[in-house]
């Protein structure tokens, strides 16, 4: 039974962790954090750290061993921490964390505004 728990724990960490490298690369490429919530990133990091603490507490019980899955928890927490660092690094470029909406120069909304101003 314990083997299955470790297997599914690892699958969960791999699935959750698959998105973080893509998000990091996108942030580095665009240097923008539009639509990202730093509060959410802190909550996710807290969850991963809680999972790591749990794994160590579980290993400290009599007969307990430290599961290798703690490496995946640590890797995911590290990747989310990188994303948090990038959020603070690039937040000013995105209007204080990405809440600002920017219109493209040739978008219909910009053209409508120009027409309104001309009238």
C-alpha cells in the first residue's frame, strides 16, 4: 500500500511541476507578469514547504524513512520561488503585477477612441 502512495504522490508532484518551467521561461522571455498573482504563488510555495515538512516528520517516526518524493517537492518549491522572484523583478513593467490592460496600437478599441476624440 505504501508503494502506491509514494507512486501517486510522485505523479502528483510531476504533474504540478510540469507547468513551472514553462511559466519561468515565458516570464524570462517576455519580461512581463501580466495575470500572475504573487499571493497565489506564495500560497503554492507554502503548500510545497508544508509537504516537505510533512515528509520529514513522517521520516522521524519509528520505522519511518524519508521518501525520495521530497526531492520533487523541493524542486517544485524552488521553481515557484524563482517565479516569485521574477514577479518582483518584472512587476513594474506590467503595471504593478500585471493588473494593467494594454491596448495594441492598431486594435479596434484604439481606433474607436481616436474616432471619439475626433468627434
